[in-house]
C-alpha cells in the first residue's frame, strides 16, 4: 500500500502482487504489478501494466484520448465510476 501520491519519492513501482495507491497516480511514472491495481485518487498519465483488475474512481481526460485507452479497453476487469472530461 502506498499512502500518498505516486511521485518522485515513491518512484516507479514494480511489485509481484497487488498494489493500492491511496492518492493520485500521475506521470511520468510506471506501475507494473502481477495482480490487481487499485488507485483511490485520480488516474493521470502513467504507464500501467497489471496482471489483474484495474480500478480507479477518477480519470482525467476523455477515456478515448487517455494514454491508457488501449490498456483499459483490453483489460478484463476495469472500474471507472467518474470521469473528468
């Protein structure tokens, strides 16, 4: 569990399980997890690779123009309750 924003003090994340980011996840960082990724803040422009489900409550930009569009579109389980277009 990461109790703050994804940032320079956290750096890139490469974990062999599930990860929860309790704040925002914005670029220019990479997150790679073997299982589920839960972001409790805003999902910004990060490079994401997860082996399980991807869940986040807020998305900046339109989903069609978001850098993760192809990943989100092809994921098996994605939850996006709110969008900020």
